[in-house]
C-alpha cells in the first residue's frame, strides 16, 4: 500500500501562519503539526511509501520530513507550477504503480479510528459524514446505490452529504482516475479539482461512501478551522 499526501498548495487563507511554512506545517500544539499528526497516525499501518507532492516552500517540507521522520520512506514529487494550477496537476506528476492507494490532502486533521476505518476497507472508498451539516465551501458528495456519483464544492441538492478528500483506492480505480487526470492535464484543464476528472468516470470507478458518523476528519483551510480543530483535540 502507498500513501499520497497532497502538499503543493500555498495556504494563503491562513495568513502569516504560512509565510514561512507550507500549510501542513502549521502547528496544532507545541509538539505537533498537521503533517506530523497525519504521518504519526498513518505510520501505524502497512504503508510502504509516502508520496508527498510539494510546491510552495518545498524545501522546508522536505527538510522537516528528513529531520523528524528519518525512518519513513518518503518520495517527494514537486509541482513547479503549483502557483498556477490546482492539485490535479500535482497528481499528474506521480508515476504509475500497482498497489492500493491512500490519497489525502495534506491539510486534513483526523484521528486514528478514521484512518483505521478507511485503510481496513476492502473496497475503494472516500470519507463522508452524514451527521454533519452540509459545508458551504468544502466538498459534498452525491451517493446513488451506495456508491459515489459526484464530488464537488458546488453540489447543494437535498441528497448532498459532507465529504472529505481522504480516499482508499484499489489499483484499477486509481489507475482509471489517474488516466483521466492525465487527459485533463493534456487538455490544459489544470485549474480544476482532480475530482472533476473522477466525476466523468464514476460509472466505471466504484467508490463507496465511508460514513464516519462523527469521527474526526476535517480540513484546516483558515484560522477558524484551526481554532476549531485545536479545541477538538483538547
């Protein structure tokens, strides 16, 4: 199993907290960053390689990994046009492989039980939470016949459920999505979410909704999110 963690964004909504650090290196407390928490949790599982996409202040993140996690097998994939593209382009730079994939955004804060549920799934799946209110700006999912039909920030129908970018993907599903990501990038559709490429092929890529029902899994996009997750972690 491999893990892909997306870390190429600039995190401008966190203001001065990301002036000298990538977004994922924002501190949750004195001893823990968003990134270190994710790696510490995921390293409990049988993950052979952590593939880290980088962009903004990539050397800072690389040095942090080498200093704090010397025994973890990291591969860094740099997106040189991180400031002009969305993470769909970062994913296009990743080489193909034939193992199960854990895919998540680098600004996700989650708990061990969340990781256990998704990593132990026998099927391709993505995190949803039917106990939460529908977010205004974050991902929502449309579910039909117990599989994902659409993921986007712009879906507000009555059947929308809160969704977070934390996936487990079987090799054939990851490869199909990756192939369509490549088509998008070849056609210069690089300012959209990678989920736009996924939404075109959900008739053949069967991704199940994994309902967390209140377990912690949230993105830290701004200072309000950061304050909220710090309070939860207390």
